[in-house]
């Protein structure tokens, strides 16, 4: 019972491009890399497992310190969540963005406070020391920032009401968990620091609306935001973009239902083209052709594949049922240590480096499965895949997003590419279904493709003459629910000089 109760407190706290393509492998001397959980659902699942260990040690500690049991029960009994022993259950848990956000926030903010309190005790230091070791594996400030950015993207890109988001009403679905006052406060503070005062005010008011009445001073000390501080920050946020003349209206808003809209607001900026695509506002695409492809290679004559023509400019096809459950299980069976943090490159964001996802790249001759998949790409495209099997397995995290970018780099701007040529085409295999969010967007062509497990998107980045096609610039919408696993491969232009068809 303590364990289950403790988990729910933790539940209300730990939340929480293509390609850096990090030719980075771990150095032989194994330089320690920064651990960022929020950029991968796989890693967040591991963080949820760490939380399980927290609960075990805390339960032992509470059992042995009878004189502290009532105080600790106040913290533990505020939680009500089952122990997630199986990987599937942990994946399901962290696929909910609000649960993931609560997970990261609790691990980053609440547990260190609790450990500091427990350190005051003289007895039963074993469990305290074990929990302290786990603290070293919890999210750092950068991870917490990534989690906050993920929640911010989900709300902003999909034009969600903060009150709906806090209550689990997201994109037409009712999710299982709700956000705590501490979760709402963390988002409010983040938005305030970014000068998004109207949105910050909404989250401060939401924190007030779900703030429980602490049963004693210990509860205040552990985790409860102070009501007076929330009220003050709400008013300050409103005044930052408002006027003292409207102060009486702002004070009235404090006691109103958080579902009510705030008054005296500036007009909102219209959504960008990418945001329109993520919100499903692109016009319906052209009704092109669905067929069985049986012509690109001799093997396809006996085993044709389902081909859906998505666009003719740019040239994009979607192939269905081309990667199988057994292959997906093998490809996604990776630990966090086997993957590295994928970031943008100077081609994509010259002025900064953005964390994107966790990635595993094979850049040698690969294994049997890698060769099988690359040969399948050859069957689909009719191109020469060569002897190497450079594949990238990618897992996105909380609010996982890849900003608009091109897979080509433009040989005219980067003459160092003249030896092998630019990236001619891209294969993007979807290894999971994404119930909400996570679409691949081509804003210039106004196309949005929702990931479907087992399918593969295939497109040409270059025109017949080798010039880049700007319509192939694309982005990934923030993932709301689910774990977005993709497998990616590109092929270079000069390698395919005598193989690529000249499409009209």
C-alpha cells in the first residue's frame, strides 16, 4: 500500500535531427556522456524503472522508522499508482506526455528535497544511501529543460487549452493521468522566464485550482507550492502584458474556473505552416495511385509490395507492410547505453545545437537483418544499395520534434560533397503506430503523413539534374501519445547515376 501510494507522488513528479547522424561512436576509452532521458521514450521507461527502485527503498525506510511513519505517510499517501513492473506498462505510462512530464519533474525537483529531509535521520542509513545513489541517475537541469520544452511544444503546436491539457483532454482523447499543482507550477515558471506571460498566467491559475490543502507543515516543506506565491505570480504575469487599470479584472480571474478565458489579451499570432500541418489543417492531398509494385527488381515479380503514391512533386511514395513485427522487435530492443543523443548539425541549425532524440547508427557492413532491410530498399527503389548498410534507428521522446530541415545539403553551398554527391533519396521506416501527433510534415507541399507501423516513406530529395528540391524540406510534429521509433537511410547521388530513373 505504501509502495502504491508512494508511486503516485512520484507519478505527479518525474516528466517530464535527421540526423546528427552522429557518426559519433563511443570512444574506446568511453568518455562519459550526459544522460538526457526526455529525448527518448525508451530512456524515459528506464527512468520509470529507477523510480521503482526509489519506491522500494523508501518503503523499507518507512517500515523501519516507526516514529516517522505518520510524517512520511503524508507524502506517500498522496500518490495512488500501481507499481509498473513490466516494460510494456512503463512504455505505456511514459507515452502519456503529462505522466512523462510529471516523472521528470518529480525526479528533478521533489526527490532531492526528500533526500535532504531524510538525511536528518540517524537510523537506517542504508536505504537513504541507496536512494542517494539513485539520485545520481535522475534527470539533471538540462533534462528538466527538455521535458518543459516538450510540454510547451505539445501545447503550442496543437493550439491546446492549458486547462484541457492539465486535465488530460488532449487532441480529442481523454488520457489517464492529470497534472499536479507542482507540474503546473513548473510549466508556469518556464513560460514566465520565456516572457510568455499570458500562458504563464494560465498555468499559475491551474496550479491554484488543483492545489491540495496540505495536512501539516511537513507537506508544505516537501512539495506543496504556496498559494500566496501562486496568486502573486499570476497577477505579475497578467500585469507584464496588461495594465494597472485592469488590475481588478485580473484579481477576479484568480477565483474563476480555469476553463474560463483570460480577458484583455493581445491577438494571437496566426499559426505557421508547420503548425497548420500538425493541427491537420492542410487541404486534402491529391487522389493519386495505389498499386502493387512488381517491376523495380526481378524479386518484386514474385513478391510485389503495396505502393501508395503520395505526391509527384516532390516524388513521395508510401509502402505498406514492408517491415515485420519480428524485425521491429529486434531493431528496437536497445538499451539507453546502446544509443547516443542525436542533435542538429551545423547544416541544420548553424547558430545552435538542439537535442532531438536517441539514435543508434550502424555504419559498417551491418548484420543479417540490416542487410535484409537494405536489400528490401533496393527492391522498392530499384537503386544500387552497395555493400554497406548504414542505418539509423531513432527513438523520439517527450514532445519529440524535429524542426523543418532538408536531407540534402546542396552541393553548390558545400563543395566538399563533390566526391560522392548529395543525398539523393531518403527511406523512412515507421516502426510504431503513433496514436496522437508525430506526423511527418512537408510544409512546402502541404503534406502530412501519420506514422503507421510497418510502413515506409520513400522520397527523392533532388531533381533529375541533381539540384535540390526545396519541397522535400520536412519536419516532425511533436509526439503527444506513443513512442516514435523510425529507421532511416539515405543514398548518395553519384552512386545512383546509372540506376535512378528520370521521372517526369
